[in-house]
């Protein structure tokens, strides 16, 4: 349900909770702060944010499928 410390490290690239929180804020993620200073994030929040992103780049040639 919540991201593990390892998952937060993988997402943000930072080990220290303060740097993880800063990165999350800068990238528009919503989270709560636990009593120990770590970010508390639902895995569903990550999935929702990442699923809503559009991938930039050239459009595929869909005619090849016809």
C-alpha cells in the first residue's frame, strides 16, 4: 500500500528523507510526512501520476498494422 524506503530511493534517487521530500515536491507528488521525517506515499498515487503522463516523441506509424 505504501512505498517502501527502497522504492522511495529508486523513485527519487536520494537516500536522505529530506532530499526525497524535496524531490517529490519539485516533481508534483503528494505525500504525508511520518513522525520520523520520511515521506509516506501510497503506491496508487505513484501509479496514477505516472499513468497520466504522455510520452513525447514521434507518433508511431499505425498504418503498418492495417
